[in-house]
């Protein structure tokens, strides 16, 4: 049988692709950095003007900061003469020899030099506990929580205050200062505020009138006054109402005041999270036979705390920065050590104060920005788990 000319033409024109064509890349201006710049910074005339102005302002501010901290800074010297303007260096930036000489005072305050190894151990224990809790793949995080909330406070108290029975010389808290005090005050407030805040938030939502009334009174009273008032009440007024032998240590009074103040604010943060949970979650937990505390532990509180992660971290950041207020009641935190050091005649120069405050600013920025970054990473991880 012979093939006709028509069949032959059809056979020659027939074509079946056996390999898939590779997808073409998207247009260069619809994805990637260029598209982001166009859509967010150059989308209109007003945006272009604002982008140019803000870029110029940022470049100027960053250059001035780097110029003071690095380019025109003084890096060596024995006294104030090294940080004074001279014909050889008419513009003088940060006085880093001053920071180098006072670094130990910024960290330890007046803590006895032979005993400062105890502070170093405290810092190491605290850092270990934080990493253990925040590292998601860390082994036995339940033990890590017990270590952080029980072992570290007990051992740290013995280390820092001393215990003559085991050979540790007693160190009065009046000698504590600098970063040590800042970390202790912030750590105490952060550790205490969340559990106490949860209890207060649950108390405010309780059906028991007495519990609800007491919780509301405490929260509203503490939130209705500034922190400095709480500190003055704890440090100045409290000793007037108790005998001298019952009056607690000045630092302890500040710790209690800050912890209670932070707990009141944390209670409102947690209460907002509880209010955002749908009523069906409560009803579903009750329908499967869960008791009140089981329902809160396994169903409600995990969801409420997840919702309020940004607000919780924001409260922690504010608390960390508010620790500077303790210097007003005579406690030598980092800012107070800077204040004392900058008036030392040996280093009295026009740039000494600015250098000291720059060191404090860098310290607070690093810690607060670190907390913010971890919070964003946690939110992103939880968002990914919800999409799966």
C-alpha cells in the first residue's frame, strides 16, 4: 500500500515535543531587589523625594557617628591630654583610652577586685541558661528551664552576695555597679514579670469577685503611677514603715519594685492575648473534659502567648531600658558609673561625657536589638508552622 501525497504531508508536519520547555525567568523589574526599590522607594514623585532626603540624612548621620567613634577617635593615651584638641589633631572624636581605663568599673562597679571572678561565673551561668532556653534544638530544655529559673538564681545569690560558711566573702550590694547591676535588675524583672503577669491576667478574668477585684486594684494602681514613683516608694518610703532590722537591702527593694511594675504591664499584655482567643477554644477544651488549669496550660495560654509575642518582647525591651532609673535612687547601674567616671579630673575633656554615653548607648542597643531579632525570628517560625 502506497502513501498518498496528502498523508505524506501530514506525516512531515506532525510534531510531538518529548521534552518540557524550561520555564522562563520573570521579568527583571517584577521581582528581586530592583523591583522592591521601584515599588517601595520610587513608586511616585513624593516617594522619590522622600527617598533622596532620607538617604542623604542617613548618610550624614552615619558618617558623623563613624567619624566620632572611629575616624577622629583617640585610641591611646594615659590621661586627658591625649583627648584634647591640638594643632596636630584639631578635631578630636571619642576618647577610647578613657573607656579602656574605666572598662572594669563600667562592668563591675566597686565590686572587690579579688572577688570579681564570681561575677564572671554569674555572667557565664546566665548566658548558658539563656542559650539553653532559646536554642530550639537544645537537648532537655525542661532541665534548662529548671536550671535557669531555679539553679541560676540560687547559685548567683550565693556567689554575688557571699557565704562565709563556704569561704565566700560577703560583698555588700552597695559595692555592686555597672553592667552587673543592670543585668541583675533586668533579669529579675524579666524572669518574674511573665509568670506573675499571667497569674494577674487570669485573676482579672476570674469569676471569683475577690480575686478579680484584688487583681484589678493591683494592676490599675501600679500602672497608674510612673516607675520612678514605685522606686522611690520602695527605696525611701518603705524603710519608714518598718523597723531597721526588717528593712530590706536597697538593691532588693529596687528589684521588687521593678518586678511588680513590670508584672502589672505584662498582665495587660497577657489579658489582651486571652481576649483574642475565640470562645470556641474554651468550649472545645471543656467539651473534651479538660479542667480549668489543663485548659489554660494546653489550649488557651499557648495560643494567647503566641499572639502577644511582639507585645511581650516590647515590654521586655522597655523594662531593660528602664533599669537606668535605678541610679536616681542611688544604685550604681551602668549609666551611673558613666556619670561618676566622666567627672574624673584625670579624664575631664569636652568629649569624655559623649564617649561614655556612646558606650552605654551601644550596650543597650545590642541587647535590645538582639531581643527584637529573636522575637521576629520566632514569629516567622510560628507563621511557617501555621502554613503547613
